[in-house]
C-alpha cells in the first residue's frame, strides 16, 4: 500500500469512527452468489486493505449445505489462501445493524496477485473489458422477485407464505402486506444506497418485487448481490425467511431475475436505438439479441443454476418456455420493452432469482458480445402466447442438460475462460449428483403405497 493510500485509509477509518462505526463487514460472492466474508473491528481496516483478509480458496468449492467439490486449487492443494481486500468505494453503513458498515471485498490469489478463476466479480470485470475494448458500456437493470415466509412448524419444510392470499399482483398497502414489510424494506434498501426505485406485490402468494435502477453492469451486479443479501438479512432479523428459490411451491409460480440490458457508446448514446430500423432497433441490438438466443441453452446453466430452476419454466407462467423473443411480450425469453430512444433495451427474462448476479450478468454480456462480434441475426419475433413448440427450440429441461449445453458451447467458453467453466461445471455436477441420490417426498408419495 502506498503512503498516499495508507493516509487515505487512515482518514476514512477516523471518519467512520466519528460516525459511530466500530465494525466493518467485508463480503464477497461465492459461486452460488451468496455472501461470504468477515466482520472486522474498525481498527483492523487499514491492515485488511493493505494485506487482505485470508480465507481458504475452498470457499468457492463449498455447496449450500457445506458439501465439498474437488476443484483444482482447493482441498487437494491443501486449501491455500485467497486474500480479500475491502473495496472502500462500496463502503456504507448497514441501516439495520447499528455501528456496522458493509463493503464488498476483492479477491486475489496471494501466489500470483491475480484474481482466481472462480471469483464471480472478476469474471464479470473480464467480460465487461471485452465490451469496453469496443468502446461500449453495458447498462443493466436487475429485477428480482422473492417470496417471504413465516415460520410454521406444521408446514412442510417449516415455513408458510407470508400474507398468502392470491390475487394481490401489483397491489400496494396493508391488504396484501399486513405488517408493512415492503415499506420497511424499500426504506432500508434506500438507506443502504442501493438506488431502489420502488416495489410492489408480485403475482404469487407472499411474493414481492423490488426494482433497482439501471446502471453500469458491475455496479448493477454489486447492487443485486447486496440486495439479495440484505433482503435475507432483514427477513432473518424478523424471524422470517426470504427465499429467492426459482419455484418454492408446487401450487405457485416462480421468482424471476430479469435483466434489462442496453449498450451505450463513449458519448453516452444508446446504441440499441435506431428510429429508422425495424421495430426501432439498431443492427447492434439485433446482433446482441441473436447472441443471447443462440447461447440460451448454455446461459441457462448460469441463469438457472439449480435443480429447482427448471420447474419455473412453462407456458402461461410469465417465465420463459421457448427460446424466442417478442415485442413487449412477457411470454418471450427476451422481451423488447416498448420504450425507445435512450431507454431502448432487451429484457432478458431467462434468469431466476437463484442466479448469482455476477455470473448471470457476465453470461448475458458474453452472449451479447458474441452475437455482435459475429453479426448474428435473430429469427422473427414471436407473438401471442408462444406455446407452439414448432416455432422455436425449447430450453433445457433440467440442470444436467444445461450444464452439458454450457460444456458444449465453445464460443461462450472462450469468453468466460476454461478454468472458470471447468470449476463451475464440477461444482454444479456435484450438486446434481447429490440430488440424484436423494429420495424426495414426491417419490414416496408416488410409489410407497401403490407399488
Ligand atoms: N414471476 C415471473 C418469472 O418467474 C415474472 C413475472 C413478471 O413478469 O414480473 O419470471
Ligand atoms: Mg416481476
């Protein structure tokens, strides 16, 4: 750390102390997209920035329930360190945790000083770099849905939906949100600096959607990552569970993670806009759209990364069903919202809310980049409900198929890098294998009595 940086960090530390902060929570995303990190006492911050906080690299190889995957650089290498340095540009007081400020950490391999391939934030940076080479900046608006649950020992799994009455889509107020969850939450997220624009009840029972304003892609991923962590943390503080599961209940719909994407040039002009182009779209917009569609099967591994994800897809679900696009049509995998000019954008509706925001955005940008580089053209837009399987290819029907599609997509792998894709495939195939060995309640219900 230079003398100048050391001085800046010392002054920042003093300013935080003056604000009553005595702990800094340093968080970074794992491959699942969940927060890993450490709470450090404020006096340790200069050391953390200078040296980094040590964690085992095996953190990236650890599943949601602690299962371990054998990925190079982890267990068999002796679980060596990664070093995590607080990114002070992301530091903000946590509104729900007095005296604590949170920030995102940047991960380095101490042996090389370089990022490790599993680091999702660095993967996204790498993909953004390709677009910037072409002088384009990606602008992303993340839209996340989740279901809020109350504890209920009598319910399967121990949780029941908060405010479960149906029919509250787009409602505000106490009728669909009796204890004001949404108001408390949007205020807390605003205080966290997430640039939330608003929120409302979604279609399903107990389901909410909160919108984040659009911004540069890395910033958008950081905010989506912090959003998910904050929603979960706020729910835990109330003894609740907020789930981003793709489809948490058989009798309900899924939770999406829609990504609104546009590209702007060095002058800040939206390059998707072309008032004289077909549908008001430029050639760049068409190529980016074609890239997303061409790589959709592989992308689903990143945007629909769980066994459960594939149960969200279907006709008449408002989640995608076929690999298609439409003009202001919510049945399509890519919807082109009606606005043009500076707001011309693709709404990629493929992702579900379990997706790691960094990997989802990196995947979509990589596919758009490939479509632009190869000047790919999309098929004709779909219209209506888009049920007809004769009109477009279907999405993978399960995680295994999606992982195979990713493994087979050489062009996407060239952009994302072989080491990352190999680590991701091993990690996810282990998850799938655990599921395949597990006896589910469906099997018992279906087979125990009759067979
Ligand atoms: N819940 C739907 C999904 O899983 C999206 C609903 C909407 O259009 O906002 O993608
Ligand atoms: Mg929605």
